[in-house]
C-alpha cells in the first residue's frame, strides 16, 4: 500500500509532467511557427528525424490522420518547403518512402538549440546513476504512451 508521502510525490510528479507537456506543446507551436509550418507538419519532421524514413501510412498512423488526403497534403507541404522527399522503396517500387532532406532538417533543428542547451545544463546537476534512472523511466514511459494515445483516440 502506497504511503501518504509516496502518494503526495506521485501527485506532484504527475502535475509536473502535465506542466512539462504543456510547455513542450507550446515549444513545438513556437518552433513550427518560426519554421513556417503547422504543428502536424513539424511533428512529421520530428518523427522522420527520430525514426528515419517511413511510409506515408506509418506517418499518418503516428499523427492520427487519414492515410489518404490528409497525409498526402502534409507530405506535399513538407516536400514543397524542402523538408522531405519521396522515394520509391527499392524492394517494392509501388511503395513510397518519405525521407528527410538533411540540410532542411538541420535548419529546423536550430530552433531547438535553446531547449537542448537548457536540457544539458539541467543534467549537469545529476549523477550518472540518476541520469540512467531518468533515461530508463522516460524510455518506459515513451514506450507506453502510444497505447494511451490510441485509447484516447478511440473514446467517444
């Protein structure tokens, strides 16, 4: 049974995570606006940066948008702006792969330099063991969140 102190800390941590998420969303709005794109387009750039080239269907699933016109419009905008290119899958020429144009992605990444600097500064106060614990927690949390997103999307 959780102690009252553990319950208090868990509630504080949850509130802190909610605040952090709020600021992350605001940061992504600010960076997308500076880059001249909307947040969905920017998140597609992030997904490609983190996970490498993907099919339009995979990007649509990740963004929670339709695989027809909506993802096509996103890719069209990103391609026109020079952020992505469409290539053919070498194993299946009928299949399209979307990949980042590195030079443009680097230009977009510059908007995140201040948060990267803040992140590194905050880590300076932690031991390697503490950082390893944080890394483990964030990895496990991030692995679980897509299921929560799916659950929320399915709700009436």
